[in-house]
C-alpha cells in the first residue's frame, strides 16, 4: 500500500495526488501533522518536506514525475 503524507495548502501534495489518481495508483492519504514525533524528526533530518510517499520499495519526499511513473508502472 502506498501512503502519501500531506498537509493543507501544499501545492506539491496536490500535484502528486492528482498524478497518482490519473495513473490509477491507489494510495492512502494521511495528514503529516498526525505523524509521530520520531517520524517527523527523521523527515526533518533528511531535509524532507511534504509530500512524503511511503511505498513497498522505499520512501521519498516531494513531487517527482519520474517516481510517480515508476509507481504506476510497478502496478502493471
């Protein structure tokens, strides 16, 4: 399952969700404010901001069309 951590007003979050939906990639959206403190600290240590995407192959931050295509292609 793919989990997309977002926050209100996040332009890259909206773009990522739209791209995943357009590609037919199912995901579970979660509010980054609800992530536990250790998770948030880990993201900050890596310099990550929302969106943060957790998927079976790993985790990444930001909207990267190539990574969205890879998620879509992995479903085929």
